[in-house]
């Protein structure tokens, strides 16, 4: 794009921090949507709060760190101070909306006997019972503190709740008392006598009985507070101990950095109750926190107790989404060799609609296949009880060469990954780590075989992590292929990582940080040239975030050349579509629903010549220039058709899709007639695909609760019908070594 065009395009951008807050508002809107079941709405309110906490820990921490540096947003020109001010103002509005939504939800739950009571509103008889409970079960677990010359202000833990008391001494002096409310084995929901699910929160109980704690003082006021601290640690500092650092030294360095995070500066303090000015001033002084970072709350400061309410009401089916279970892939017969099936044709798994079992079976099978020479894999986030790690450990025990790149710098998963790296190393796997200054975020698996004297590859590239827990909640894709050129390119990626290098020459895989963005720009330019020549041209991208200005500028150039651009971006999108004369041909949608949209898909060209890629990379600068990412071409025509169909179906969604307006706002894409929910339709089709198979080929068992559900979507399209597979003898079932993983985990 020419310089003058870039300058005029500034109205097509929104600040990334404000765009993220827009996304979290869409999450909050799901809590306010009466089309969602009641307890699912309450869960969205809790997700909104945890999202906001993480945003402040990560992004606001960065803004505070850059206040003195004169850093400006490269898209909007806003300084760090201007961004911070806008974020704080926007947060107040969102918190007010959150309080209103939560109070409405709790009012609706009253019909089911659920009530959270204020301690002060209870009758005396109930208060007396609670006071007895407090003395026997709560007070012994508390660690109250008076603030004074010999008792300095205590360290307040991140996201923990505290009761703060304004105290008057017998001589008339003022003191401050602080009581941690979330430590140890305290029961959060304290049941009340009588019918129904009536509770008082333990922090409200403590705040109501502070006079029983500070017995030598007069309690003149109290307030509940909850502090959020920055998590902006620079994990690359762990690389600074010099070349040749041993693995254990690197892990210890990372553990030190993670511990440092727990004590970083406060960035947000919410309070519930009346915050007297003297307490406000004292807290701000002791925490070195501006009063602008204090937020009043009309609801509980921590909504994590809503999970316990969900458990108590499990028998109330109408309060939850209808039960859905990931279905067997109709393209994989688990009674036969998965490797042989991949050798015949590419296989695509669609999570959470289809089960992760074929991928797990592939790993298990590779660990026992005599023709398998090596298994290489990148791990960014894995489950706490990971079957993926178990399969890798088993393969190493069977004498396979197992090379695993474990990214210790996966934010908030550092400790989990440090532990798993030790487990893998103890089992005999070769464990390597990310590169200096570059996280390895790719989802890449390479199985190398020696078959009849020839080298064969099985390559798997995914859009999401190798985590059996999140595949039930996140929408992702996993492509498995035996294409030799793709496997050879994957081998090149692993060889580069092993030698602490990056891939510098383009191949059939698009590999960041050097080759991915350049190849995307090249394909965009091809569409731009077609449009300028008067031909039809198209670009489509499904992403979690779009902040990379180089790519965004190119999309604006494409729009102005006449290329039709569709962007399906769940979270941050700094680009605004539909701006007259600038982004007329760009359509931006965001889908927030039951499942977290996590897949990344790139579409280049019109249907008759379309190239489709699956990738781990968003269009964010951190992905395109500061991480090792991989995108893989989808060559199978049927699979390409299925991915295109799912992409365009999400733009047809009239239940959960929001469409961005030229002013940057998002509105629901409501249509006439009944609502079309793409996520539910995809699940319906997953069930249909299984039932469409002849009975002898139908995977069993299907969950009885979900057998032949009522279908809300259109009939299964022809391109989605599975091809019948030829019958082959079932492979020998691997012999498990029970207890191996448990023994290794105990050593952690």
C-alpha cells in the first residue's frame, strides 16, 4: 500500500486494548442472552471476570511499564497513557453492566431455591448459628493482622479476597486490620438452615464478624477487597545464563521467574462495601496504586463459586446446554491401523465435534510400530493428566527415538510444562526448548518410518494444543497426512529447532517467523493483481486475533483493489471493515458461543482455484514475527470443501455471530425465521455422519443419552459424506506398562 493510502486508512483501525474489551463485552452479552440456559449464562459472567483479570495482568501491566517510554500505538497513534485512561474508563462501564447481569441471573435462580444472603440481613437466630460455625470452623483458619510500625502492610496475594477493617483503639487512635478470606481450607459457600440452596459467602461471614476477630478494638467500618497483580514477566530473561545452559538450570531459571510473577505490581483493586477515604488512601499508598485503578463492585468479588452451584444443580437439565459428546470420526476405523489409513488418504479431525481418540491412537500405535524410527512433537499446552505425554513416554520405553520440544514459556502454563519436561526426560525422551526470544507455538507432530527400505512420514498439524481437556471446549482442526514433501518439510522444521535455528527458506509448509507472513503477503498480492485485472478475487481468514499492521494494511489494499475479504475473528480485531472508500469489501464477523472458537484457517482465491491452509498462527505480530508457527496446505478436495463449508456456515449464523459495523461496533447478525446456530449444526452433522454409515461400519458405542438427536441443521452435504474404507485386519493391541507415568509424575 502506498504511504498516502496508509495515512488515510487510520480511520480503519481501533486500538488493540479497546478491541479486546469489545470482545469481552461480547462474552458478557452471552451472560445476558435469554436464549442461553440460566447456569450457562452465569458461567459466561464468571468467564467475563476471569478474562478481565487476565487482561489486566497481561496487557495493563504492559501499558504501565511503557508509560515513561513515549510508546504509541502504531495503528491509532494513542500513547500508553491515553490507552490506559481509555481502558480504565471502559472497564467501569463494563463492570456496571456485569453487576446488572449478575444480579438479574441470581434473581432468576431464586425460582430454583438458590439464594446468596447478606450476613447482616439474616435473622438473629441464623446469625447465632453462623457465629458458632465461625468460631469452630472459620476463625481457627484465619490469619488476621493489624497494620502498625511493627506490623508492616502484608503482601496481598494475586486474586485473593481480603476483609479490611477500620479500627478504633481505646485511646481514640485509628488502625487498619486485614484478614485473608480465601486461604487454607475455608469453605466458600456456607449453607444456611431451611429449604433450598441458601448460602452466605465465607468472606461476607468474616466481614460481618470482624468484631469477633479484633476484640480489643471498635470496628467502625469494613470493606472486602480483591487485588490483581501484573503478570508481565519477561520470560526470555531465563535465556540469559549463557550458551550451553543445562536443561535443569533453564527449568530452575523459569521457576524463579514464575515465582517473581506472584509478587509483581498491583494493577487493579476491586472492592465491595463502603470504602472510607482513609482506608482508600492507605491502600493506595501501601500498594503504590493510583485511585483510578480502584473499582467498586456490587456483586461478589470472585465468581468462581458459581462452579459449585452448577454441580449442585446438575439434575436440573433445563439450566444447562443439551448434553453433547464428541463423536467418532467416520473417516477413521479404530479397529484398524490408523497409520495405514493415513497412508491411503489425508484425515481431518474437527474438535470438539469429533473425538481426539484417533490422534491418541496414532501416537500409541507409533510407539509400538516396528517400522517407526522416531516421533517428534511440539508441546505448548497439555492436559494435567496428559494421555499425549503418556503415549510419548511409552514410545520412549519401547526404544523409539522421541524428541519433544516443550515450550516452558507458555503463559500461565509454565509450571505444568516444567513438570512434564522432567517426566519426559526421565522416561528417556530427548527434550529441547524454544529459541532465544522466540516461543515455539506450532502444533506439529512428525512420525518417521522406514518401510521396505524407504523413508515415510506421517505428519500432523493442528490449530490447537495437544490437550485432551480443552478439545471438548475449543473448536479446532487437526490434519493428518502421509504426503512425503510435507513430512520432509516438517523434518526440516525439527532439525532447525534442534540446532537453535529458524526455517529461512519457504517450503510447502508456511513457517514463522521468517516465511509465513511473507508467503501470506505473496498470496494476497496475487489476489490483488487478479482484482486489478478485472477478475474475481477472494481472501478469507478465520482467526483468534488480528493486530499485525503489515497484514492489515495489505487487507486494506486488497479491499481497495476490489478483492472480497471475509474475516472471522473471535477476539481482538484492529481492522474495521465497511468504511466507505477504504474497507468497503471487508466483512468482519465474531462468533462467541458455547464453544471457544480457536481454529485458524486461511483461504486464498475463489472457489475454483482456492488454496486452504490450517495454522497455529493468528494475524498478530507476536505470531508472525516472534514465534515459530506452522501452516499446512489442505490438498484433499473433500476436506477442503468441508472446511470451506464450515467457514461460510459461520457467516450464516444468526444465533451467535456479531457483525462489525463501519464505526467499529458489533451487532448481532439476526435474520428472519428460526435462528441458525453454526456450532450446534456442526455437532448435529457429526452425529449424522456416524449414523449415515452402514451398520457394520458404524463406530460403537454411541452415547445412549445422545442417540439420534433431533437435527437442527440442514441435511448433510454431499462433500461431508465419508468414503467407505476397505476392511483390513485389526492391528495387535499395544501392551500397556501400567504405572510408568504415575511413577514418573511422583518424582516431579
